[in-house]
C-alpha cells in the first residue's frame, strides 16, 4: 500500500483561547469552562461560522471520498508556518488547499478532487 497523499488546508481557524493558567484552573474548577469557550466561539461573526462549517463539510467529503488515501492537515492562516507559505508561494486567499507544489483557493469540490486525483495518479 502506498503512502497517503498529504493535503494541507490553510484557513482561518476558529477557536477559543484559554485564559491564564491560574484563571483557567479556577474557571474549569467551578464548572463554567465550557460556557466560557462557547461564549468565545459565539463572538465570531455569523459569516465566519458559516464559512468554517462549509470548510468542515468539504474536508469531511474529501476524507470520505478518498478514505485511506489522504492525510489532511489544517494550518491556521495566522500561524508562522502559514505566513511563510503565503510569502513563499503567493497564497493570498483562504481557504487554500495545497498538494505538493499545487494550490487551489476556494470551495469547489470538483476542482480540489481533480488536483488530488492528479497527484494520486503520479504517486500511486
């Protein structure tokens, strides 16, 4: 069996930050940690949440379609690694799907699948 194809998705990642370690222990200890994290996530604009859901659904579709053939790595667009890739490879819009030296920006399942299939054909 051949090695799975790595697909890197560079996107803005939504999340909740922990507070300072002392405060976080207190917040978790009194049982409101989940509520605080939910409030953090709820503070994002609805269009960001919709885009994140759309991206999640697309990634699930890809992993189902190519079960066992892909490893999907999600990189936060604000991370140093993504910043370096943006400078080095000219990535300016998100989400961007990267396979080898090829990149695609957007949500078109067919375009992403075509890119993946080209790489699977050459590595498989």
